[in-house]
C-alpha cells in the first residue's frame, strides 16, 4: 500500500512546536477491471477440470499410489486391522476418540446389519476438552487423565462393571501410529516426545489399570480407518472412507499382495496367510505434487506455509485452505482492480482469517444484490464500509471457482483410489462379487459445504461414463460420528478374532 507523506517533521522547540502532519492513504490505481481479473481466476482454477483432464490426472495419481505401496514409510501404511465387519457383530462397546482438542467417549450398541437403521446406536456420549493445561501434562500423566475421564463417563452410565467382565474398548485417534508405536501426538502435547516410539496400546491399558478402570483395550485405529469400519458395518460394499474437513485423509481395504512385504517389517506379529486384505492408511493428503496443476495463489500459500509441499493435495482441497486461497485472490483484487475500494479491512489482511463457513454462506447467497454477502463481510470483518454489489459478485465467482476445483480434485482422488483398488483386486484374483463400491464420507466439507457431495458424485459418474474401462460404479455415502462408531466396531472385530491375530 502506498502512502503520501508530507515533508519530515522538524525537531520540536519550545517557541516553535511542529504542526501535526496527517498520513494520507492513497488507494492503488486499478490496473485491470474486476471482470478481467475474474476471467483470469476462472481460467486458472477451472481450465483443467474437463473430464478428460481429470481422468489423465487420475492415472498419474494411480501411478504415484503404486510407487508408495512399494517404498514409503509415510504413505500407504497397513494397519493392524485385516478384516471388515460382517455385520453380525453384536454387543456394547466403549468407543474413545482422541482428537486435537477433545476426548470423546461413547457407548456403542451393535445390533446387527439386519436391523437396518438401528444396526448401531450411540447410547451415551461424553466429551472432555483437551485444554492447554491437559496438553502440558508430562509423560504418562496425559494417559492417566484420559483414564480418569473414561471412568467418570462409565460411572455416570452405571457401567463401572465391578466384579464383572471388563467393557471392551476401541480407540480412534489422529495420532500418528505405525506398528503400534506412537510417532507423535501432534502439536502442543508435552508428552509427545516422552512417549514417542512407545506402544500406545500398552500406555492406555496401563493407565486404565492404575486408575482402576474395568476396560479391555481391543483395538486402536486412526480416524479415517474408523470411518471405513463404521460405514462397512451397515454396508458390505464399503471398501474406502474419506474424511474431508479442515484436513483430509482416506483409508482403503487393499489386497495384502499389493503392498511390499517391507511394509510389515517392523511388526512383532506378521499377518497370517489367511488374511487377504489389510486396512490401509493412505495419507492421501501427501500425494499430488507435480501432478495437480496449481495457480499463483496456490503457490503463494504453499511457499509461505510452515510445511511447504508436505500435503500438496490437502492444500488444494481441504477446508483449512480454501478460505486462504480466496483471501489471497481478494488481496490481489484490492491491489489491482479496486476491489473493496482498493483497501481490504485489516482483519482480512491476516493470514487464514477467511474461513470455509464464510465461503459456504457466500456460495449459497441468493439475496437481491447479494446483500447477505455484503452485510456478512461488513459485520464479520469489521469493515467501515459495506462492499459493493460488484465486489460481492466478484467474490462469489471466485468462491465458486475455488470450490469447483476442490470438488473436481476430490472426485479425481476418489476415482484414482477406487481404480487402484479394482486393479489390485483383479491382479490378486480377489475381485469382489458386488457390482459397486461404497465410500464412507465424513467431515465438515464433504457433508456440509453446499452441494459438495452431490457435485462430486456427478463428477465421478461422468468420469466412469467417459473412460473406456469397465469400472464399477462408485457411491459416496454420508457418514456421521464415524470416529466413535468405528472405534466401537473395531473393538468388536478385535474381540471376535482368534487370540493369535493382531489387532
């Protein structure tokens, strides 16, 4: 921003005090119209979204997936879960989800797939905030706190089970786990370094014993694998799940033969021959570098990110970044095209100040003159002036372009994963007899952003029709509360497995 300044203020003297000089802000002279910039934005974000282009991108992603099935310790990670639920599992299970800000607990009743919508029910839920103070608990103290919260929830529900069999428990977490050991607890957890490379299951179980919590830990899954198990319990065609909210990830049930044996080298217990598939954490967000076309605004976001290039697909698709991409376009529009009178409110000059919820409101605005959007921006971002109708129209067009690309790349990722799955099934001779594939979808973007899932489904259908191979039809299915429900299902699966099988 340019500033016109008067001559330097002279040194003050008693007889000749200086006159106060004002600072005058001069708005930049527009170098292009909003319509011209809008055309540039639309071409940059949407020119690569033809069905043929998306199919080409899918093939490149499939090749990258295959590379990491062979030689990667960060992507395509097989879990300790080998089978999907049959739908016959029954009983009450304690499900625990360890998130970045909350510890969620639930009693999950499994009644059987033949009960339809009543196949599984959450009977009791409790939520304990993981405050800053809790995150600062040293060593194993965090797990002791966790055990006490579980005990409090069980007492409220009358499930203390004194002198009775322990309540079987499954845990879902966003913690990075490989071969049963903790790789990291995430940002802000003091115990992270202390417990790194320790067995997470043992730490939780020992804490429950110290706090006299009568539970038996059966299984630990990450949140995306949990979503797959939750959906698969009610739909046998489920082979994949995606969580798309602030971030993104996918889990898939792959033939073991498709993964290099080195993927299992760190395990004390190797998968037995009777297992044909393994639930695999793809770490999908980390794929796509040098495959997915990017714009100058994406490149700006990436280069200024604390972890540039780390999650290239997530930076283009997920809710944690859509608002920032739009904001960066807004900054340029103010500098070059007179958007917002040439000066954004100070609040919108702050990185990541524009959230996805605001984008959703802008995209769905049908008010006359887009007055709803104009009022929202003025009120939410403390603007002295209401943006013009032309500003609101430009913003809505930008939001639509950014969200269309997100949907298209999401659909392309799903197409690539389901294509890989079908090819590996065919190569291993383990094709599913079902004529379609169901995908469990959870997360605020996929389930709540206006028309996101519907548009992604349409894109997948178009890609299937366009390609020459005989792919199975793919259906996106909304899944809610999948982390806690899936943890309960994981507990049931492990509890019903032979004692020698790993969980």
